[in-house]
C-alpha cells in the first residue's frame, strides 16, 4: 500500500513545482492550496507525510500540523519555509510538531532526499537512543542526562536546520556534531569540521569561502573553500564566537541566501550543507557583550543542544576512565586491569574543569608510566587534588595587585630598576598563560577568572603565534 503524502501551499506555482520535483517518488500525493481543506481531508484519508509551507492565509503551517496532531493523526511533518521563519521552526520542532525541514528557496534534490528519508523511516526499527557503556556513536555514557541528550540529538538530526551545540571545553561538542551527521539523512555526505579560533580573520575567510588565482598575494591557484567542500553534507564550525564580526556578516548572508562567492570571484555558488556550530561560550553572552551578531545568533541557534560537564555525570567518570585505560592498553601494549579503590575515589572527587578531554589526556600519561596491574592513587597527578576554588584564588593572586597596606608600603619602597620593567604585552601574556595553566588548559574558565571573554584569549593567543611566526 502506497504512503499518502499531503503537500500544502497557498501558491499554485509552488504546488506545481513540487509535483514536478516529486513525480518519480512512489507515493499517493494530494495537493492543497488551503490548510483548512487539508485538515478536513485527513478525516477521510489520513496522511503518512505532510509537506507544508509556514506562512499561509487563515492558518499557518504549524497551526495546521498542531490541529492534525490534536485529532490524533500520526504522520511525519516536513516544513518548507524561508530562513526568516526560524523562530517558528525552532518552536515547532521543540513542540514535536515537525520532524524535518527544508529551506526556501529549496533545492529539488534536497526535497527529494528529505521525502525519501521520511518514507524509509517507518520501515526501520525505531530503537530509542539510550545511554550505554558501549557508546552512542562514540559517546560513552550511562547517565540519564546523556540519555536525554542522545534522544534529542536523534530527533533533531532529521530536521535539516542549523544546530548549535553548547558545553564547556572538553565535553565532546565535535563528537555531538558528528552524531548529528551520522543520524541524519546526510550521513553518506561529507562531514567537515573547522575550529574558528585557529585562524586569523584573513585566513579564516579564505578557508570558508575559497579563492581564485590572483585574489591576493600568494593565491597562485584556485582553491575551494569549506563552504564548497562540504557539498550537501554537514559543516561544523567550532568556537563560532571567535569568528570576527566582519566574517559573521558574510556568514549570515550565506545562511540567508544559501549562496556565496569565492574571494576574488564574481561567480556565485550554491551552499547546500547543513550548519552545526558550537562554542564553549554561550552565544547569548557573546551577543550581550557585542562580540556576536544578534541576527546571526537567531540563524544558528534554531536547535540548541547542551552537553553537561563531566562533574555532573556521576559514575560516567569511572566508566570513561576504564574505557580510556582499555583503549590505551591496546595502543601501548599494556595490561593494566583498572584502578585501586583509592584511585577511583580520587577520580570521582575531582571537579574536571577540562572535562572528558582532560580525563583522557591525564590517563594517557598515567598508562604510559604505570607498570603494575592496577593504577593506584599515587599514579594520579597530585595536582588533581587541588580544590577548584583554590585554583581560582591562585589565578587571582597571580593577576591582581595585593591591596593590603603592608604590600602597598613594600611595593612603594621597592622601586624596580628600569632593566627589570617588562613590556606591558609580556606581563599580559604571562598573566594569561598563568591563568590557562592554573585551569589546566580550560580557556573559558581562565577567561572568567581574568574577567574577559574566551574569544579575547583566543585572539591574544593567535596574535602571539602570528608574531612568533613573523
């Protein structure tokens, strides 16, 4: 029996275009210019799939879908709408009204892929995503909060709209982005990841947009950018808040128009990929500080997924620790069986400001150095016992002047020789490095202690690298 597909749009030209686009799909199609008539027809012929526009007279697409849901109809909803409807799209997705999305102006192949993916889903066994020691696409967890995150990712992966992943440094944001790719209809297409904090503004623009020969000094040949190389797959932009404001404006236009031009070229290329972005800095905070465009925020934050810090995942700490030991055993030819109870207690009591990445790096070194069958508490770096508040105080002490009277008097009487005076930039560099080291590489935490934004630290670090290279 063929699946019944409703297509609803108040513009006859759009319905005709849909007919041409979907004519080779083996299904029973019904086309409606009125959402009200579509709701009425469902009583006699319930749909398996509903493809609808959002902005229509008398009833919006999401209102029609809500009406059908309230009547008890079970179907897959595909919303086809313009990018300036993202607030409606996000709300509809979070309310469970839609499962998939295609943007206007839509690409014919994209529409066919979305519909074919929806048709195949009922034929597949729908196993709820759950936290498991065996992992969910490489993410190891048994904690209930992660189980909810996995299920949300699975549902969101088919929506085909921008996704923002938030979480502290080391929580696994790129892994989450890869899960969106693997769970969605673009799993056979490219997945391209780039960290926006690793490039200067000029280089980042060339990385994203590509360039043509002669576009600038050193452009000796045409070079495709990430927007083009992503094809119709997934482009993951990590630390998106580090993107300069000028590039944010250009990225916004790409998302709005779904097209771009390489540097030095007047030709226009289509942008077909899905954007997944992430940052250890909440986008809203970056917007409030004037470091991130509010309009771009609304484009990227359509679906938001938050990853909990490791310290809130309970027994996942030991689960991950044993996983890493097993992995490093295999890589290094070791035969470590696990941890002593004291070592396990030590791991569980630590705050893990660097999250899973910090745990992984720590255990890599421990496995390399450990010779016995078990890892004891002494093998765990003693610095791990430092209280997190103590670390904050240590950083504050290294960057703030002492305000007690004795120190003030002493500092006034000890005027440094001119040869001992450091350049301001060097003092700043040492303070920043001290903060980063105190927080074990966790830049957002270091930035908070220094009372600056993480993007400021990233830019400082990049400028040091640039100056060192020159």
